[in-house]
C-alpha cells in the first residue's frame, strides 16, 4: 500500500502538522536573512515565496531558493555534474 501524498510544507517535514512545518520554513527564512540561498536576492523581490529546496533521494531540506535558482541552477545538477561544471569554469582562471 502506498503512503498518502503530503502537500504544502508537510511534505518537507512530515513529522509536523502544517503549522509546525510552516514554522520550520520561517526559521529557515530567518537563518538565510529572507534571501535566496544562492543568488542572495531578498524574498520580497519575487512574486512567489522562496521554494523549500530538498534532496529528492533523502528528503532532507537544504534551504530556501528562488524559482530560478531552484529550477535552473540546483535542479539541473547533481554533485557530480556541478563539480564537472566548476572544473570547466576554472579552466579560464588558469589561462
């Protein structure tokens, strides 16, 4: 039998009720200064709230990201591909 799908903030913190999960998101926001964890733009500068970024394999929450950073920076990479990208970009630095 499949587990029921959780929605809202509870999908990131399934052991909490919705209010507790929302409180966890607010703690993350405060810890990051209410800014995207990558581009550092303030949450107030976006139409949508920052997304809860998490590891899809482990389910562990990493932080809050804007839509662009979540989908196009983190969403397209694994640790292996990000490392390869960094190695490639460092080539220019050594020339």
